[in-house]
């Protein structure tokens, strides 16, 4: 099961990946930098101008390993995979549930409840650790607003109302996010959430990490045989991994946002790691991207106790567990979807 965590991230521009017998070889300027047995890999994620040989792509596809292509900022471009091997009966149940407004509402409501609860835990921790009483007070007020939003979810009678509470909670959460920043507040000031492109270093960090989390959630959905395109909370759009976005909601604050704060507050990233481009876009430098990827992999290895299974596991396996719990709900083995609640 721990092999699910073995994703190879390739960030060096101009790297060339090729199959060499039963290994994947990474070359830069014709010099071998890394050689990994295929059976140790769960998938490959490439950032920017990375080349893969046809044999390497075919081997990954045949073995069920994904290959994801992102631009250098982490924006999704393509995903290569082999034939779909998911359980057709499970996918039928998934599609049937999407046609049932009551079941769709119940699943979406629990996903949003989990997201808001986890965001609230991050904010409460920030309030406890705040050096400035004004920061602590502002964060406690945000936590109160998030708590109030959770209590309103059971009364929601349609999906639009659930989405409205989710959007309101996200705005409250991000309105005081930079109150949790302790180092270089001038550089890491956040004026709400923005993307495509991000216009400040905090949003650049978040967008990059969200790209890593969504990739793990797509792999989790596919790993249990679910269709990652068919979600319950997120509206369906061509090319959009709606179910993976659903699974990601509970994990944004836990896997990504908390890590953003850690990287800033421990000075693992600084002003020199970001460049402002024409048009206002902020971009991370290559060295910072590598630092963030290493930190993300370490974050995924941190051990937690899953509240539903009451078992210890690496945090990086939570998307896979949640996908399996959702599959059990769709099969009728569980009455309702239990979101992951971080403690």
C-alpha cells in the first residue's frame, strides 16, 4: 500500500526519461541522474520541458502507472494512462448516484463539512500560535464564522446552497490567512485567493501545491475504479476532474495550506524565490519548486490516525482511503460518506 506514495517528480528542464530494461532512467545532457526500477513507481509527474521516450510512456501505460505533464508552474496539461480497468459496476453506481439529487446533496454536504472543519482546525492552530493578540483575535473570529457555517450545512436543501456556504467559508478563511504568516509579512501578504495566474507569492505556492494534491486525488479515484471526471460537489465540465476536486476539498488545508505556512515560517522559501512577470503574474523559481516538492513528499509521509478506520497511516494515503470510503457508499455498504477530519 505504501507504494501508492512513490511518485517521481521531474523538475529539471531538458531532462529525458527513457526505459532501460526494467528501470526508468532520467538523463540530463546525456548524463544519467537517476535510475528507478519501474516496480517502485506509482507514477511520474513532469514539470515544464521534459521529454519521455515512447518506450517509457508505453511501459508506464501498460503497467498502470500514470504520466502527468504540467507546465513549470504546476498547471495541468495532459495525463497519459493505459486502458481503464475500473470496476464497471462501481462506475454505474457512481453515475446513478449523480442522477439522484438526494444522494448527490448528501455527499456534497459532507465533503464541504469536512473541508470547513479542517480549515477551522488550521485557523484555530494559527490563533494558538499567534504572537500578536490582534492576529489571534482575528483568527478566532474566522474560526467562529467557519463553525457557524458547519452548523448551517444540515439545513441545506439544494446543491447551490451548499456551494454558497462553501464559497462564503473560503472567503472568510483566506481573509485572515496571512495572519498566520510570521516571517516577512511584506513579501507574503495575501489579498484573498487568486489564480490563473497567481499574483502574489502565497497564491503561487498554493496553486503549485494544489496541482500536486489534485494529481494524487485523480490517482486515488482511478485506483479504486471510480471515474475522476464525475463529481458530486463540482459541476461537470469537459476535461475537469470533478470527483478528484471533490476529494481534494477536505485535504486542501491539511496537505497544502498548512505546508505553505510551514515553508514560509521556517524560511524555506523567501522573497528571492519568486519573480513578478509582465501582467502581474508571480512565478516560483526552479530551486524553490524543488524545495516545495521535497517538503510535500515529506508531508505525505507524516503519520496520522484516520478517524474512521482508527488506524495509523501516512497522510499521503488519505486520498486513497477516502476514495475507497466513497466507493463503499456508492455500492450501498455505507449509509453516508464520512469526510476526513484532521486533528
